[in-house]
């Protein structure tokens, strides 16, 4: 979280409570599209994902704008306890580069 804090203008970070552990780390992109970040991270060899598939129909997306915004803006980073420090470093560096465009 410390390294990602420098992106706070473009990225919404989760609260870091005591004992908190993540399997995948969901980030809200405030600037730009989650899909663009996922694609950019893949070019750096890191498998970021969208956390869910879009279940909203065109009609629903108009009546549920917050759900649609979340779908378009959330990136799930591969950061979990089994990773080596080098793997975490690679994922965070790729995200920093992708988030800054």
C-alpha cells in the first residue's frame, strides 16, 4: 500500500486494517479505464483482471449507473501472501506504469 499511495489521485486504495490479507487486490481507477490498465499490465507480463464479468444489460446499465461505473473502473491486482517479494514488486511496478499511462 505504501508504494501505491503515490497514485492516490488516480487510484482508490482500500483501507489497510490490522491482519488484513488479500487474494486479489481491487483498485478503483479514478482516471481512465480499468480495461486499459489490465491490457497494459499484460504487456508487462502481469495478469491483472477485471474482478467480475459485466452482468448488466444495456437497459440495466442506465438504471444502475454506480454498478456500471464500478465495473468499468475496478482492476484486480494479483497481490497475495504466497508471492515472493520479487513477484509483488513486479506486479506493483507494472500497475504504477499502467495507471500513469
